[in-house]
């Protein structure tokens, strides 16, 4: 597994969510990536999606700053 690719997909997805991309759009993108068999990308996106459901936008932005 490519950890760098997972981390890149995670932080990119967190930024998308913080910028207001609807979660259903993220879910659609995950399905597209899964069809392309980009499982590392899916893993990073899923991690971001799950994490974002339980935190505020302020905390989301803090996570992005800390991990970027």
C-alpha cells in the first residue's frame, strides 16, 4: 500500500470538505475511484469522510493546517 497516496487523498479530501464540497459528492468520487481500482485513493478519501462527520469546520481547518 502506498501511504503517501493515501495521505494525499486524505488531506485533499479534507480541504474539499472544508471548502464546502457536499459529502454526497465525495461519496460519488469514492465510487469512481473504486471503479478505477484506485484503492489507496479510496482509503484516504474514506478516512477524511468518516473523520469529517464528527468534527466542526473550525477543527477541520485546524487538522488541515497541522497535517499539511
